[in-house]
C-alpha cells in the first residue's frame, strides 16, 4: 500500500510540472499600436526619391511598412504607403518587439544618420510622461509613442560617396630592335579610349546657347481645381451606330426596321422621367421586344433584356445620368425612357500642393455626387472648386462649423486642422428644385483620418445651402486605398441638391442610454391547499439477505405537505446603454499577429495549479506518515 501511494504521488508531481510547462509556453506577446510616421526626406535640403529610410532604437531597426521615398522625397504618405515603428510588448521580458514609451528613435537615410525636423507631433495619447518636441525644431532623435501619428521631415547632408572602381594600368609593350626580325612581341593591354576634347570656339565664333524653357510651377492658392461641366441634351446618332442599332432591333422586334441616323433630344417626359425618341422606319406601336439589346446611341449607352434594363447618358465634363431604362415601340419611333434618373458628378480633384491652408496631413482629396434628377434643363452647368482653407467659401467659417458641430451634438476644435477640405458647387441654369437627394462620397488622406480617430473624433459631413442653412450627416468611412479613406453620407429632402460641402472631425458625446420600461408582474393567486392522501398499507415484500451483511430496513419518512411559495418579484433590469458608433480604425501597416491570454487569468491559473500541486504533495506526505506510524 505504501508503495502504491508513493507511485501515485510521483505521477501527480510529474503531471503538475508538465501542465505548468504547457501553460507557460502559451504566454505570448500582445501587439500594441505602432507609432505612425510620415514626411519628406531631403539631401542637403532637396527632396530626393528612391532612398531607404530606417528607424532604429538602440541600434536595432523596428520600422515596418514602405521605407522607400517617393516623388519629392515623400515617405509614409502618397505616393508611398504607410510607414511606422513597432511597439514593444511589456509582457514579454525575454524579447523586444519594438519601442517603449519615450524611447529615442533615430533615423538613417541611405545608411547615413539623419536629422529630424518636427512638423507635427500628433496626439501623444497615453504618453503623458513624455515631453513633446517643439514643432519646427530639429533633433537627432524623436521619442516613441504607441498609437500616435507624427509628421517628421528627415535630412542628411549628402549621400554616401561611392567607392571608386580601380582601373587596371596597361603594361608597357616591349619588342625587338628596328630592322631585326625574330624579336618577341608581348601582347598589348587594351587601352581605354580617351575622349577627344570638344574644340573651344575662338573669340570670333559665336556659340548658340539654348535657352531652357522654364516649367511653370502653379502658385498655391486658397482654392483650386476649378472646372465647369455643362449639360447638353442633344443626341447625335452616327451612321455606324444606326447600322448596329438597326440590326439589333430587327432581331428584337422580329421584323425588318431601319434606324434613321439623325439628331434627337433628351426631354423630360414628366418629373423624374427622361426620354429620347429615335426615328425607326417600319416599327409599329405595341410591337413586343424580345432578347438582348445592348447598344450605344450618341452619348446614350443601354443594356436591356426584353426591352427593360439600365442606361447611362454621358453629358461630358464628369457629368452622367444613370437610371432604369425601358424601350417603348411606337408608330415609326422608339422611345428610350429613363426612370429614377440620377445625375452623377465626378469632378477631377486638384493636387493638394496647389492649395494653401488647412491640415498638413491632408495630401489626397476627392469627391463624387449622385443626385436624384427631377428636371434636366438644356444648357445648365455646374462649376466646382476645392479648398483646404476652411474659410475659402464661407464668410464666417468659424461660426458656421461650430453651429454644424453643435447640430450633430458635438464640438469642433481648430477648423484649420479638423476641417479636411471644402467644396463649392455653383449652379447655372439649374436649381435645387430640379434636384433631389444627394448621396456624396469624399476621399481624404488616411493619415488625417487616423489622426482624428486616435483623438476619439467622428467624421461628419456639413452642407451649407444657398440661403445659409446648415445641415450635417455623420459619415460612414472605409479604406479606399493604402493612402486614402472613403467617407459617404446622404443629404435628403431640403438638404438635397448642390451648394457648399465640407468634411470635418468632431467630438461627439456618449449617447444617453434610453430607459427600458420594466414590466409590472401580474400577481399570481396562491394555489388552494391540496389534501394529503392517506397512505394505504401494502403487504411487505421480503427482501433477500445476503450473508454475512444484514440489510437495514429503512424507516418511512412522512411526506411534507407542499406549501405554495409566493411569486418572486422580478428585479428591474438596468437599462442598456446604446453604444456610440465610432469610425473603424483601419490597420495602417502589417503587424505580426500574436496570440495571448489575459494576464490576470494566466496568473490565477498558475497560482491555482501551484497550490493544487502543494496540496497533492502535502496530502501524499501525510498518508505516508500515517502508514508508517501505524506499521508495527
């Protein structure tokens, strides 16, 4: 028995050690957000592309992302992808994954130590113990802060000097004396040809000096990207288009028809319906259309099946009309009817380098609109302008944007930073009464978006109509590319149409939880008393007894009369707070995935195993002690 106890005790100890070892191997690091960096790289003050940037802490490189500079020396921003420094995990004591709060980050460019000029520190949230460097000052290192977006310009005095390739020296040639044959001639080394010097013209020879044509550099201005799009309702049908359409319609109608190559006009058949009429010889009203008709007529492109489908009208200048299409046969004519038409406006955005003011994080902008179309006046036009300066199109921008933030239930900080850009659409020959709901999509630099999200801000669209009325709509944002974020919203009703639009970041308060009414319990009457039945004696059943252990006869226990319990009053459930929907934080650069269990749970699990093991060991020792005492 003693030997068995010793064996069990040994097995328990071994199992405990194995379980502890398995548990400890699952303790891995938890990734923390990177410190995102961007800016320009200069060599002696000149932005230079094609260079490699390294971020080091104590001589070790921890940067991640696109480390090669692009046009103008840009890194971590358009046209390059995101760049950052990994963060260390304090839970892993035996390894270092990146930087810790406040650690000095140094930079090299093409292997040369670079100086750091601070353009923007970013939020530094969670790094209260770190002193922010002075904006505009130049340093040799920069403090690490996980989750912050900082704009840093790097500079080196000169590129590393390439090591010259040695040129082999030709050996002098030797040979026999003049007139004597039989001398030995050594092979001559191939001489490197010496370029002939360009003759210098004399004093009397005029030299034509080409005059370089200067490349015009656009002067930055508060607004740029001014472009006008005009609406033309004329549709010219070419001979080639008429031939293709004739063949398609003859097959669809089952009869020979002839499309006349001429000009037609898009008209408003009724509110919310456009129509263009084609002259078709041989067509009769009511003729059924079967099969597929996918053709282009002038600037109209249609794709239909059995006379129903979709179509697009290209108005030029970034303006198109799209909608549902139905083909209607008439005597000698075919109507192409557009229902639910939308006027789509996709203007070309300017280079942000042409714009002054605003946040330096905004390096990419763009916009597109999809507006319900009620009327399509011929000759109407839209003129669009972009600006990063929030005050470019509004007389009292500060008051306007503060009112917009208040209308959305929040507050706005410095509009020079929190208003990404503004667009003004000027209408001519068309009014907002001709237009309906406006679904707009803006693209903005991902760096600006991420910096606002880190600060706990939400993205909001603002519209100021022709009468100065302010409307807002919370944006829904997602990744558009590696460097841009796309945000969308819809202005409906009176807020539809075109005017002045802006995209800005605001601080929204937490949503107030809506109380959930608690149902009042209905009293349940106590059940009536139930008579306890009198037990009827039964003949005892003989129970066989297995010797030598006697069988005990159980003592009957009387059944208690059930007493009805009162119905418990339900405890009111506290109201559930409605969560505030915040924009998602996109992943800027790849971080190696790591798996972890919560630290507290790991510690409790380890402690429980240790104490359990001690209990097993102590119990086993006690059993051995008792056995030995009891053994004579």
